[in-house]
């Protein structure tokens, strides 16, 4: 299994029971704020998401990592790239998509940037895809800033519903 070690993090492929970590991660209303509507049953929702993520690793050879601090082992969050099918076109269907969710107690430490740089470097070195997309809900200024640092450029927008607009970003690998 793929494991990436950075200066402060260990990124690993999620295991069978890790959906519980993800459930607890998004239970924080501030962490969940830009992740869409709250599910009726967070446990089954995160189980389904974990199964889709495992399928991405199996079918495509890449996916989301779980990030832990190297020194303490504390769970930091989930980040990396995955294969998505958003269903609204605009360059977001059947595409490599980047994403990150970090626990609130780790905000402002630069962990998302460190982990995403490592995940994208690994992806670039092991896969041929030239384009990686991501979508960020309006108002999520921290993620927009991180996307820019990672080389993502805004190319469009999409209204998910009458109250939620996401900006669409892409990162084109040079060469």
C-alpha cells in the first residue's frame, strides 16, 4: 500500500474501519461547513464515501489519503486526489479531482498544503493525467488560497442549488 512521509505528516491509504475517523472529522459543524448538506445518518454516509474511495484506489491506482502527525500520530484529516463524476459537466465528470478536509484543531498549521503538495507530487510521478480539477464552495477562502498555492486556477462556476455556488479550478501539469 502507498504511504507518503513528509516533514510532519504520514499519508496512508485508508483502512476498513477508517470511515469512523471521517465520520468524527465531519461531525464538527465548522469542518462540515463547506461540504454540502448534512446527511441524515453520518455513519452510513461516511461508510459509503469510504467504499467509493477504496474503489478509486482499486480501479484507478490513486485516491484520498488519511493524514496523521508524524510525532503524535494524531489524525489530521483526509486529502489527495480521487476520480469523480459530479454529473454536471463543466470539466468535472470522469476526472481526477483534488480534495482536502482537515480537523479544526489542525487549521492554520500548513498541514493541508504540506499533505496536498506531497500527494500531488506522488500523483504526478506515478500517473499520466495532465489535468486535476477541484471545486470549492464560495466563501471557503482558506481552500481557495490553498488551491492557488498548489497551482490551481479558477476556470468556471456551478450552482449546486439555489443557495450554493462552487468555483471550479484546474491544475494543468506543465510539459
